[in-house]
C-alpha cells in the first residue's frame, strides 16, 4: 500500500515503472478530476492499462427541485440576493466561497472542522461522516428550516439521504455538475472492475507462458 501523493503525472509514471504495476484502477471521487487526469497521463506514458471506476450520477425523480450549476462560484450566485437558509453539503475548503454571500444563514456539514469559521453573520456546523440516512437528513433539514441545499452529484447511496429528504420536503437543490473526466475505459460497479482486472492479469500470465 502507498499513502500520499506522487508529485504529478511524471512522478506517478516513475512509480508505475519502478514497481512493475500491471494495471491501474482509478477509483477516486468523481470530483477529483486532477487526480484522474494525472492517472490517465501517467498510465499512457508508462503503457499501463487503466480503468476508471465511476459511480453513476444521481438522476432526478418526480418531485425533485434540482438546479444544476457548473461550479462552486456559480452555486453561490444561484442562491440569489434574498436571504435563505442553506445547507452546504460540500468540503470544508469549498464552503469558504460562500463568504461572498453573507446574507444567507448556513448550515455546514463536514468531516473535519471548518477552521477558521466562515466569515458570515450566521453559520452553524455539524461534523459527520456518511452514510447519512433519509430519516436523519429529513430531521436535520426540517429542524434547521433549510430552504436550499448546495451539493455535488457524487452518486452512490452513502450521501443520497439528503436528496431524498429534499424531495420529501420540497427543498431546492443546487447541484454542482461533475467536472470533465479523462476519456478512458470506465465502469460503474466494482464487480465490473474486478472482471476487467482478471482479464488483464490473465492476459499477462498467458503472455508470460508463451514467451
């Protein structure tokens, strides 16, 4: 196991070659675009097969009030000028952008504390790590009188509770679109990634026997 960065695509390429890596599965967060592009560049340069394991994005259902925006600054603007009670389901670094809209009251949920706190008149903080269930998020949103949510379309079930709760409560969700991803072979389910890896390894073993 390796923990830590590689120093960009060149560093990752060197690591792949030095360690004799046979295949790479990119299972990073859908919004970690730089890491995915670094992996694509490094694998192409090193001649190592690459597969992206990407969770399918959430799809709107009847009753959803979604508004998709391009990025965090666009989400700030989408909240408008009229004061609102906003649940920020974003990373602690990304919420800093909302200091540009101090007229709103914010509820921030993050894994790690937001330090220093946001420079806005009204902000509350909840620490937590998913999964979060619909009932839990329903109570959180209703209890704080939330009328808007800002979130990423991460996909999966671990953080979908807020989306289902928003639908039930009629709350608008400002959804930040996924960034552009590299054009590589991709699957949505771990079982598909496992099958791909089995095929890569089997092909490599066959090539060695035939040498």
